[in-house]
C-alpha cells in the first residue's frame, strides 16, 4: 500500500467518527477547543489502536491466507464500505445525535463503535503490508487523520447541524469499496498503480 492508499483508507475509516463528531457538536450547547480535543483523542486513539489489534490477530493466520490477500482485502473493505453506505442511506440516525455527554463511558462506547471497521482493516494489513513498521506507520496515519477529522467535525456540527453526516458516511463507504477494488485488481495483476 502506498502512502496515498493509506491516506484514502484513513479518510474512509474516519467518516463514521466524523459523522458522530458532527452529532456531538450539534448536541453540545457551546463547543470549546477542549470538546474538539476530547472527541478527536477518543476517536483518533481507537481508530489507530484497532488496526494494530487486527494486525496481530490476523498475522497468526497470514501464512495460511496470504495468497488470498487481495480477495480478503476486497471483501472486508467492500463489506465495511457497503455497511457505511447502507447507514448513510437509512434515515434512522437520530439516536447518535441526542447525547451531548463527553464522559468516559459514553465516549468509550462511541470510540469502540466507530472503530470496529478499523479492526477488520488491521486483519487486512496482516496479509497486505510487508512489515510491522509499515503497519505502525499506517495505524499512526489513521489515528492522526481521524483525530483531525473528528475535532473538525465537532466544530462543524456546532455550526451547521448534521446535514453533512450522511454525505460523509456515503463518501467514506465509497472510498473504502474503491480502495478494496484497487487492491483486488493490483493483486490480480490487472492494474499497477
């Protein structure tokens, strides 16, 4: 994976966190810098941690499935992206927007919920990345991008409401599906970027 692929992946993965951050910004009475930082740290931290966990879990089996790596990446990214698009197109999303709490329990649950897809990406990393250093670099990029996107999302949500929530999930899901397709086509030798 190139740095551009990792940046696209990070943007796609951060779409869920951005959508929830928008809702948090909408629900808060007055957004301060500390609110943006709290949300960014929770979401960015978990988005960076989950691929590491997935990598180590997946590396246990990577020797058995490495020849299927492009297919695995395509299926996992396609499923994650498809689910994001499905959520974006469903109109029952008010439940995430109602709570303005930034307490430990609430943020822990939201951080885990928005980063489960990153766990699957970590499994993909175990069969597509060539070194553990590359995995840590990719996870770091995902964490930083998600931190920035989430912190900005809180501020945007406080100003604009949730109009961008569904669009962010739709774009993020599409990016993940296209990235999975690119990995599959490169693995099959059809394209070489």
